[in-house]
C-alpha cells in the first residue's frame, strides 16, 4: 500500500469515528456509561478504547511506547472525547503527510502495554489500527441498538458514496 492509500483509509477512519461520536452524543449520560457487558463495558469505555489505541499507535510510530492505557473515567462525556480525538486526528494527518511510500515498509520496534517488545512494518501496523477501530465501532453499533438508539452507518461503501 502507498501513502495515498493510507491517507484515504485514515480519511475514512475520521469520517466513521465522527459518525459514531455523533450517534453516541444522542445518548443520555446514563446510557453513555451503562455497563452492557461488552469487551469494554459501555459506549463511553469503548469510544475511549478506540481513541486510546489510536493515540498509543501514533506515539509508537513517532518512537515512544506508552506504558498504560487511557482511563475512561477521564472522559465523562462525548464532547471531551470528540475534542481530544480531533486534535489526535490532526497529528495523525501530519504524521502521514511526512511519510514516503518507502517509510511504510520500514520496521518499527515498539513495546506493548505489558512491556513486551515487537517489530513490524509501519504500514502493516497502520492497517491494524484501521481494522481495530472498525472492529470496535461495530461493537458500539450493537451497544447503541441495545440501548434503543440508532447507530450510524460506517460502512466503507457509504463513505465512498458520500
């Protein structure tokens, strides 16, 4: 894949995240934090997990390896999550703009949150991040339905049509 391909995928990811945040913003505070027994208990917790993973991976791509995940309790509402995410997406875009196609094949050494060391090509790790975010947005779709709310379509084909 090329930098142009990743620029496209990250544009899709920003669009899908925004649509998911908009759907979550229509929840009551109780609905937003209600434990639904998912991988991450609530809509809030899952949104923070997605945002946190995107932050952690950007830090890794820039050479740092965070040692802890973000706490969902630090994000009491959608507005705070959306604001922080917008800043992160700007940083992601700037990082992508500075990459060449050759950079995407370069190995990246990083440590996971347990301190275990891994190496992988930057481009493959970026693919992982997009896939990870998509997976958890799908979980939020289910949680929104459980809460009687209407989820937004975040299918790639919907993005292409718009």
